[in-house]
């Protein structure tokens, strides 16, 4: 079977989405399928000048690249993205348009290429919107791979910049009513895309159940499967938490995105509250994101025992894992995030690292059920401080069972291949 994947991000970028799809591409190619990807050049973490951008545009139609799984990569049009939501949305829209134009940019490849199946992968809304059109041009069926609870997250749009220190920006200047109209239009367009898809893939069972319930309410059933982000880690690190430690001190590591959905100022507030109770929490952030400057401002002005390191390759994270007593997985309290499971959860379980989970829903349930750590509700710094005080004073609580590690490995090696190929059979592909 020939599969065309539409994605806003791909190798050599190294985010969750890229690693997920390198892994899934390997499974598909090993099963005898052919995978072709339409995506922009790597640019998400780069500042790109005008000349560099123009040169990259000039090379789009010259070559077909090959990715690490053996997939063919056709690069498409993009714009350098900034940190503002409007600029990022504009870039995503341009990339979606580039996906439509890819056949014209690389006529030689697409002249004899007709996919049996088109897959639109969605952290970015415009990919979901353009996928039906691309599939129609090829006269092929399509599926949607949905990572987050879109369009439900649009309901929280007024809170997106809270905790980042960023002004509301251009979106607020447009006005509340036009933005509401845009949100309604995007919601309807996404539901149209979902409704006409041959099937859907999601990353949490709660999200699958929610989508199925909404479809049933409209008198139809979805063919949907859950494929979690249990892709192979880049290291084989295994934690060894010592029951010995400095009394009244706890080292907490957050390695991930310093973004809107995390609202990590809550963790800084908890550090202060723990200090008032006689426990020193050393909080270390490793990562990048729009909230970095605001977190640094808060740390500096309020004298909080926390530090921020930049984004690091997996191998360079090991020394931070060795330093940490517990790793923080943190989301804010937006309702749709109850149906999200941060990918770091699985990586930490696989490495037997104790998790401090500040989240709700399925992710919280997994951490509890698999004895992967402890969980408190989002946006409750008092509860988080109380947990850290207890962990600092009773270090035996930092030991986790092997249940989480074993469960993740079963999901990766057995559950995912079975779910993926059973899903393809259900939508009519062997």
C-alpha cells in the first residue's frame, strides 16, 4: 500500500510528533508499505533569515529526501514562525497551502504517484483542514491522526497566553466577536474533516471515547483507535533513587516544553510554599518555550530556588536525571487537557523515574494505577508543595514499581503494532 503522510513537522526535527511518526513509519515500512511524506523543511527551532528562507524555497523542487525509516520526504512551502500565536497560525496555514501545491513543485515524483491512503497528522489545525482536499485531488481515502483534543482546545483560547508573560497580541486586537466567529468556523471545518475521514487515530483512550460519544450523538460511528506515544526512547537510562539524601531537600526536574499548556508558574509557587514549611525544593527546568522569559523573571524577582537550562539532546539529559529525585509532568487545568497524556509520562515510566504528576484525567489515572509516582490536581500549588514536603521527608516514597516500565514496553512492542494493523484492516486495508 502507498501511504502519503501530511505533516507540519518531520525529521531532522526532534520533537514528540516527529519521533512518533518515525516510529510509525518504521512499523508500516517493515510491514511492506510505502510511506511518502509532504512536510516543510526543518525550521521549528531555528531563527531563519530572509536569504536562508529564500534559498530553502529554491531547493524544494530539486530532490526527494529519505528519512530514517526509509520514508520518502517531499518538502513543501513554509514561512519562518515566531512565538506569537498569530504568526504560528499563519505559518501553519502557509504550510497547509504548500501541501496542496506539492504536486506542482515536484511534478516528476507525483506524476506517477497515487496514494492508496492519505494520513493527516494534527498538532496543527490547518493540516486537518487541508487533508480532505489533498485526498480528493488524489481520489484517495484519508484518515486523521489527532494528537490533542482539537477543536475543544479552542474553547480555552482566552487563556492561552496566561503564564507566558506575553501580551494577548494581535488576536486580542481583532476583537472577541470576530475571534469567536473564527473559532466556530474552525470547529465546523474540523468536524467536517473528522466526519468524512475513513477513520481516526488518537493518542489517549479518553480522547477516543469522547470523539466516539460525540459522533454517536450525531447518529454515526467512528472507526477509531488509540496509539499512544510510547515510541522508543533515545537512551536506555534506568533510575536508581537512593533512600539516602539530604534531609529536607528535594531535587525536582522538569524536562520538556515551557509552554502555554504547562503554566509552570504554579510549580514555582509550590517551591516557595515548601520553603515556608522548612523544605528546600531545587527545581530545574530543561527545555524551551514561550514561557521561558516569564519563568526566569519570576525566579529572579522572587528569589525562588529554581534554574532554567536550554533544550538538550537526550544523552545530555542523563546527568539531570541522575541529579533529580523526581521528574515533574505538568499541565494546566483546561478541561480538554484531561484527555491529553504528555509523552514524557511514558519515557519516565520506561526509565523507572519517579513522577510528580500535576494533571488530571487519563494521565493521572495511569500514573496512579501503574505506581509511577504521585499526582496532584493542576493549579493547586498548596497541594503540590505538600506532596514535595512529604517526599523530601519520606524518601522511600520516591521508589516506583516496575509496573509502569513493563506496561510501556508491552504497549510499544505488542499493543501498538496490533492496534495499528487491526485499524488498517477495519478501514479496508490489509
